[in-house]
C-alpha cells in the first residue's frame, strides 16, 4: 500500500497513497500528506472511503476520480486533489 505503520494504528502517507481507515481514525494525518495529489483506498462496503472523502473535503481537498475493482473483494480508489 505504500504506507508506514505507526504505534497509534494509523499509517503515515508515503508514495502518494493512504488507507481511508487511517484518515477516519486520525484526520490529523491529512496534514502529513505531501504534494498536491493523493490516492485513498478502501475495501468492502466503502464506508470508510465515504467518510474519508468528506473529512478531506472539509480540509480543502476534492475528489477528482474514482475507480473500483473486484477480485474476490471490492476495492475502491479515489484520487484526491488539494485545492486552494
């Protein structure tokens, strides 16, 4: 996933990817995202993905693309762009 684990159970963004669950658990992690773009991922019912998108929207990010795939489990990927 391109993430580095931390003691608090969340991951620091690395290589432009982050798990939606980590954003929901610790919204402050958004401030650690480098650059203008990041890919958020989630699996199954996408509940965390929806919550993460809304959290990021409040922090001046916008969703510019979404992709899903199914290979025994549903995966969703969202490309977010920092605005402002």
